[in-house]
C-alpha cells in the first residue's frame, strides 16, 4: 500500500490551480496561507505544491506532442437494408473519412480530455492571470500565450474553447463580451462547503441615537462655557488695562504739577525770595 498522503485529490488539484491563478506560479507560501485554499492543502508543503505544478505543466506539454502525432481515423458505416423493398441491391459499406478535428473530439478523446482537465485548467488560469486588462483576455490571446510556452495539439483552439465554456458554466471564469477573466468570488470547496454565514448586521443600541444627541448637547454646552469664560477673561483684562491707563494718566498729571511747582520755586529763588517748604 502506498502512502495515502501523497495522492492528490481532485479538491487539492483544484485548490492548487485556483491558488496559482490568484497568486501566480511560485507563490507557494502565499497559497498555503490563503484561507480560501488552506483548508484543502493542509497536508501539503511548499515542495509538494512545486512538484505537482511542474508535473502538471510537463504532462500537458507531453500530451500536446502525443496528440499531434495522431492520424485521422477511417470509420466504416454499414447502411442498413430497407424493409419491404424488392429487387434492392445489396447494401455496400460507406467509407467516411473523418476530419482530424472530428477524430480528436470523439468519445475516447473526451475521456482523455476529462482526465487532463486539471492540466488544461492550469494553463488557462496561468494565461488569464497574466493579463492586465480588467476585462480579461480573449481566446486568441490565451492560445498565443500557451503556444509560446509549450507544444499544443493542432485543434487546441477548439479544445480550449470547449474548456473555457465549461469553466464559465462551473463559475470559475466569467465571460465579459469576448474575453474571459477569473471570477473574484470563485469557491473551490463545492463538495465540502463551509457553513454559510448569515448576513447579520450588528444591531445598533436603541440608546445610541440618544447618546449621540446627548454628546452633541454636552459638546455645545462646553463650547458655550468656554466662550463665556474667554469673554469674561477678556473683559477683566480690558478693565485692568483701563485702570492701568488711569493710573499712568494720574502719574503724568502729578508729574506735571510737581514740575510746575519746581519751576515756581526756582523763579522765586532766582528773584531772591525765600521759599519755605512745609
């Protein structure tokens, strides 16, 4: 028995692909820390993610080389004889040559394509995640991006179109006009969905409005008290200034009187009069 921990499940592969689409290749730590993908990758390390991503890319490139080497098949369809027809010639087999695209899309290939679905998804997510256009990129840009990096089958554009339609139907991509982009609300845990949280908004206390009004009244009262105190202080300062001005004016008057008295004494003394000071 092999180590069950090493086998990748479909949920783990989907989580890895979604993480690469969101964070980009090589951001393994970010993918493991992302709460959207972490529940599905609890048993995986950075090295596990790196090795799995490399295996997916290599397998996809190898699959492209194998599919290129396929040759068109020839299917023989025998015409069924018509009932109750006399003197009919023996039915001859009709040889129909199926075009390459038809052969590639037959039932065995569909099974093989389903087996390689995660690899196709990896290429598509990587191509779409590199675009800077808010509307995403069209199918031509996706094909060109992938062809520059690895070999693809001759009818890859047709397979890619089918895969894109499937991803849109699954809700992993969204189509904007003729472009595709990754849905921001993509959920990878469809089999084991987390319990949905009800849209519960925190109730505001009934007294919150009263408290707000009371706080506004208190603020207004404090502001009014401050202005009254400031006005009283300014009035007091003005009164003190008036008193000081009156004192200085009185000192000036006293000085003038004293000066006049000194002049009178000086004049009288200059005339030889005797002045007595009390």
